[in-house]
């Protein structure tokens, strides 16, 4: 037992915690693989086809491993007219921004000998603001990819991406702000504990949840907001010229963003690692609650992808600026009012 | 690319078709690491990955194109084998020549083939792409595909049924496992 | 490859010339669409066809009449029975014969089945172009039972070569009627469900209503054919205008829609599937007995010298063939008037001023078959 | 102060890792993947056609208007972040005053939004 205590003490050191925290990278990479597999299976169910079922048993469990090996040993092409550093930098920046988002997300609490330890690589009192800021970096990543390729499809995709992200960054920020108003803090841990005290914020501000959900989907670029990769218009969008593991990184970065985005939904609106309202945790460890909720959110994302057509790009920006923005302001006023009443 | 002038120029000169067709593909894997890998069991693992993730280039060209679309769709579903369509040649592994190659389309097809990254394979789907099929005597079709592309698999039929296309993929997988496909044998 | 067009244009600094094609997931079949884009708006569009030109008309001149039938199949592989029908009915009227009564029924049923599967694929292609991948896959799934029905009769999935002069190649197999009725019932239910999705889903409506409007006048002037024309409110259907086979006696109505936008064109196709099911259900109960083809040697067909223009309602519109016979075993000249060619030429004016993102929706809502355009 | 630096040390580690890992992977991939020289492998892909001109054109000015409007609103939203953590602070008078101030601020923001809307700055294509 002393060793465990010693381990906890050692993890108090930020350097050690940072290095050990790189496990998180492995974990979210693994969850991204699981998510891609889930998406292929679940989308297959929606579309009445089996999905991968040959590689690695009857559930196709090793399909993504085969894909990864293939991508890893594929020739890497940089087009001759490309801006080479910018072209190479796109996926790397996208991946880094996903990592930097993951570092500030708390994944639950562990109880040990009466005291509770937070499962997070780092805690900061502005983590909500920080995550939002780092997420915005992925705009630059996609633009680098589009501009650097010197491909017309990519360029159109890059500009679409900018226009779309700009429209949704403000409502997203305001939705996070409304949560922060209620929780009186920008710290994820405080936000979760406030939800344990009051109620899940999805019940306190349903409008905010809808605004945040839509804006997040748009930010992640998933159907119905996948205009940058609209296959029938722009081939593969900003990543048209990417091959091999370069494309693999870009692809993975997208799913990493989706997973961290799902974590954000859970923390901000679904009570983080706390149990059900009125029922409590039901003897299930908080970490599992967290993972379970993230799973549900991801499944909803995949479900939406299977059920909706793509929205046109001008309608996307219209939705962001003309619908979500006013609503998010209304929601902010509502949240401030409720927060005053509650306190 | 030397003959196509860059930005701002009013005219874009176009290569003569014959020249594009004759452009020779040379395979220059001289890296020692690569040769070493081929002797180790690691190559088997790589081959396993490659054969289970054959992404093909979406490129319907004729009747066979419709069957190609159907093969990817629910009833037959190539996704079971990890075979999915990609629209960009940069991310594709297999080019399915699904129909008649006309003299007009040939340069574009050759360009697409050039732009695909190694290792890559060609599947000739249907009689038209193998020998000209019903259009063997037409003035506008090319009937000797193997002269221009290193074909790995021929699927006869007019058009072949989706099952046959799947069988073609399975045969390609067998070839890759046995290291008998064109890229591994090195005679492109 | 596309030198001529490019040398003629002068681009402003903010405009760019974007090639869509020949390999582009817009439609089944390669074609080249040159777009001049400013931002996301299409300033100018040029269409270049001919990437799969096979010289079918020339090949037909070097084949005996029977050998011509498989070549007509491959003109538009989604409507091969229509193509057979238009060629055979032309030759029949040159020869001065009529198909037998039973053959007429079989042909009508086959034509309508072809129409159903072609429309299903057309709607599916269109759905994937607006990013509705699930709808595309559902449509292909609905199409498979129809394909098996066609295969049950003709032995092929796509290129049937089924129609003969004065009859059909084979008789209907046993159990065809029951299987057809069962399949059609299921398909009707599913198509009605998809119709409901497509007329109520708000994202879908936003994407399609008022997009790519082809006015009634423009549609008639451009000679657009088939559902694309009826979607613009033009009440024109060869089955009513110039009836052939059993159509004079059958009860069906010509589906039209008033607005001429993308939504209407697809809506017309969906309703036509239901109408075709209704037609088949009328015919299938009344199939008479008797021979399914005229009794003479099909290898020795030698029509009298003369010329004829025959036409049928293809899934894509008016399909016509002008056949000239000089009294030998081979046709002297066959000129094809395909519907898809006329539909394709409406594309550049429609695309002018549209959004880049709508371009895919508009192009595939025309549902034109590249192979038939190029021939 | 050291608390803030402590909480950002893992971020720095992740940042370094995030740059080193993909670059290292790409070097390995370059080594073990096959290479070939086909005639025009490195030419720009454009659906099989030869591209006409450069992709890097002077893009439509409307995109930049979007960006400017975004910068204005995002900066204004940024001012609200410090407010949320402190407005329920000292006493009732402070809270009331700060809420009134923010309501005024949001109103001004909203008027600006209406102005941008009226001017058509948020229109995709005019």
C-alpha cells in the first residue's frame, strides 16, 4: 500500500504527471480506433449491411489494425507544387491540438483510502476557456492543409472550413460561458461538482445544450456539417492530396477531436462522472460513468451521421450567425438569471 | 509537367496523347531497409494489413461501373472485407477499370494511375477492359489494356456479377499473401 | 485534353477554373464539367462529353439485325430493355409484323420493371450527392429484388438482350407472378416510406426546394426529356402521346410537378415508381396464353427497304431510333436520339449562378446516363 | 503563481510530444514505405484533368468580411469570461451593478450584430 501512496505522491510532481499522462494519448488513440470501428458497424446497421466482419473474427475487430498497417506502409506523396512545410504541418497541428485538448480534460475521480484523487493530467482554473482556445487551433490546421496542397478542391474546402468555424465559434463560446455562469467557474472540476450539487446542466439550460451540441457538431465537421470533405463536391476536401500516414493522422485527428468533444458535452452538460440524478452512482465507479456517457454521446453522433443529409455551406453559416448566435445570447441571460436565483 | 505552363499564362499546352500513354513507369525501391523487410516475417504482417484494406478508386466507367456501385452497397457490401471506395487516388490502393477505355479517356486514366501511391493494383473488370468486349472493333476504344497498366486481376463478364467482383478481390488478396502480385514480384 | 476551352477564357484574379471530371463521383460515368468559380458561385459552366464514346451507331451498321440487340443494351445499361424495345419495334414495323399478344404483356412488364430499377438507382445517386449516404444505400437495397426479378426472366442483371423481333427471347418462368406481386408490395411500402422522409425531412427540404429551377419554357426549348421535363410541369410522356404495346389500354396517369426544382424532379421519379408498380399489377393478372414469339428464323431477318422512326418512353425520357434499311441483313444506318443528351445540355445554363455546393445536387437530379450520351 | 506554471508543465510536455510523435512517425513511414517514380506522380490531382493555373487565387472578399465580424464578436465575448467568475462576489449591490453593466454590454453587442446583419456582412453571397 505504501507503494501506491508513493505513486500518488510522485504524481503530485507536474513533470512526472505530464510524462505519465502521455498514457492519455494512447487511451484516446485507442478510443478513436474503437470509435471508427463502432461507426462502421453502427452505420452498417443503419444502412442494412453488415459492416466489417471478416478481418479479426466475425465482428471485424482487427479491421482498423489492418487499415493502420496499410496506411503505415503506403507511399507518402507530397505534390510538387505544394508548399511543403505547410502541407506537412497540417495534420501535425491537427493532431497536436487534439492532444492539447485531451490534456486538460478530467476523466473522473478515484477513491483510495478515504481520500479522492482526480484523474486528470493537469488541472487549471480556466480549463474550459483553454480547451476552447486549443480547439480553435484545428481551424488553422485544416487551413494549412488546404492552402499547402495547392489543389483547388482543397482550397475551396479550406475556405469553407474557415467560414463555418468562424460562425460557430461565437455560439460555442457563449454556450460554455452560460455553463460557467451557473458554475461560477471556468474549471471543469468545479463545473462537475456544481452539477452534483444542483442538477445536470442539460436540465438547467436545455437551450444551451442544443446550441452547444449543434455548434460542436459543426466544429467537429461531422455530418450534417461535413462541407469541407463533401465527397461529391470536393473529392476529399482539404485532405485530397494527402496519402499514407499523413492522411491517417488527419483522419485520426478528426476522431480524436470528436472524442474530446464528446467528453466536453459530458462534462459541461451531462454531469461529468457523477451518477444519475436521484439514484446516485449505483456502486459503479465514477470513471465508468464518465466512459459510459461519452459512449452514449458518440453513438448519438454516429446516429445523426446516418440519418441526415449534408447542409449546404451558406445554410451552415446562416444557421450559426442567424439562429444559434441570438439563441446563445438568450441562453446566457437565462443562465445568469437562474444562477442569481439559485445562489 | 514541364509542358503545361504555370499560373497566369493564357494558354495551357497539352501533351500529345501518345506521349502520355508511353510514359514509362520505373519502380525504384532500392532502399536497403525495404529489401531487408522483404526477407523477414514482418513482410507477412504488412501483406496482411494491405490485403485487408484494399480501398478502391471510385470511377464508374460503364455497365460494370453500376455493378461496382452495387457491390459496395447493402446487398453485397464490400465493407465486410474492409474494401471501401475512396474518391481521391491519393488514398486508393486498387484501381478498378470498370468498362471500356476510350482513346479520349486514356490520358486521364493514366494520370490517375500515376497519382496513386505505391503499392497499388489494377483490376480489369469486364470484357471491355480486358479485350474490348463487344466494342473490340470500335474506332474509339483501346483493347489492349495490359500494355498500359500492370494488371493483376482479370474479371471476365459483361458485366461481371458483383459476386465475381468480390471473388476478384479475394483472388487479389490471395496473390498479395503469396507475394505473387506485380508490385512484390517487381515486374511492373 | 481540354485545351480548346481553356485558351478561350480570360479569368479575373478572383476566379478560378475548376475541372470536375472525368473521374468525379458526381455521376455514374465520366464526363468533364469545367466550372468558372468566383468564391462559391459558379460564373460559367462548360460541359464536355465523349469520354466513353464507343461508336455504337457505327457498330450497329456492321451487325446483322439480331446481333444489334446486345449492342443496343450497352447504350444505356440502366434501361437496356427500353433500348431493345425501341430497336425491335422499329425493325418490326419495317418488317410489317406485330409482336404476339403474350409478348406484348411480357414486354410491358419488363419495361416497367426497368423503369423502377433505373429510378431507384437515379434517386440513390442523387441522394449520395447531397450527402445522404444512407438513402443511397437503402435505394440500392430496394433495387436488388427488382434486379433479381429481371434476372429470373432474362438471365442477366443488367444487359438483358431480351426483346426479339415479334416477341421476346424466353417465356416467363414459373412462379414469376407470385414473386413479382410480393416484391412489388414490399417495394411500394418502402418507397412510400422514403417518399415520406424526402418530403418531411427539414434538412433535405432546405437543400432541395427552389434549387436549380428549370422553368417550363426553358425545359421545352432545351428539349429536356423524361422526369426532368415532367418535373417542370410539362405533361409529355410517349406512353400517352404515342402509345405503343399495351399502353393505350392501360390506366395510368402522367406524373408532373409544377416547380421545376431539384425536389420536384426527384419527387416525379418517386411517384413514377409507384405508378409503374400500379401498371405492372394491372398487366400481370391478364397475361394471355399463346406463343411468346413469332415463329420464324431470327437469324435471317431481312426487312424491306425503307426507313422508320420508333420511340419509347425510356426511364429518362423520349428514346428514339431512326432505322434505315436497304434490304440486306444489316441496317444501313441507325441514328439514336437519346434523352440523356438533351438533358445534359440543360446543365450548363442551370448551373450558371448556382452555388458550388448545389452543383452536385442539380447535376445528379437530371439523372442522365453518360454512357447513352456518348454512345 | 507556481500553481499556474505547474498546471501548464504537462501542457508543455504534450505540446512537445504532439510535434515529435507525428514527425518521428513520418520519418519511419518514409523509410519503410515503397517509392516509385512514375511520370506524373507528383502532379496536382484534379479529377484526372490537367489543372489550369494555380490554386492560390485571390479569394472572394466575402470570406474576409466574415472573419472581421467574427473577430469583433469573439473579442467581445472574451470580455465576458472574467465577468462570470466574479459577478456573484462581494455583496448585493456589486452583483446588481455588474449584471446591469453586462446586460448593457450584451445589448450593445446585439445592436452591433443587428447592424452587421442589416448590412449583409453575414450573407454568404450577396
